[in-house]
């Protein structure tokens, strides 16, 4: 059975760091390969929609309205439709006027000409947001790791006072 007195938390943190680093490398590689093939064009917002949802994680989750924009853009085969995120706001049933795009608005996009459904709004956060968030998680884990190491080993034999 698992003996908690002999468990080394540093080993677990090390594995977590490696796992997050591998995920980060995979996300960055996937995005870089996409950018090598991507074509730039401009999409036009044809339709806006919204969905009531939960935003956040765990105890920090809260009701929100997520917005989506259907874009029409010229790809190598003609006009293709695609749906992209158009923001979110706190609370349910928020009006479409809270979306970051408007119907008829031109939106710069990048798409894969071999798979036109693979599309991103041409902005830093849309392209690299998931990689940046994963990198921040990795930094948090490293800080926790070094904080734990700097405090030394936990004395499990000490009796409570």
C-alpha cells in the first residue's frame, strides 16, 4: 500500500512540471505548424449567437453568457462559414450588443487552406492564449516546487503540541 510517511512531494511536483511542459510544447508546436500553412483573409460577421453557460473553474465558477460569431470568408474553394468566440459577460441572458463583434463587421482571420474549418481570429490571444495560460500554470507549479524545496523536508515524526 502507499506509505505517506515515505512519500516525496518533490517527485510529484517534478512529474507535474514535466507533464505541463510536454502539454505546452505540444500546444506551441501545433500552433506553429498551423501558422506555417495558414492563409490570411478577412471574414465578415454574418450572424451572432449566445449561450448561457458557467465560466470559471470550481468555486470561482459563475453564470455567464458566451457569444459566438459566424463568419463568412473566402477560402481556396469559395465562401466558407466558420464560428469563432465573440466574448463573454457575467450573468445569463445578456444581449448580443455585449459581443465583441457586430453583424457586418470585418474580422481578420487565419485558416488552414487544407482544412478551412481550422480557423483562428488573427490576434495574439486567439492564437497563443492557451499556450500562454499553460505557461503560467507551469510557472505557478515551479514556484510551488521551489517554495516547497526551500522549506526543507516535512518532519512527519513530530508530535502535535
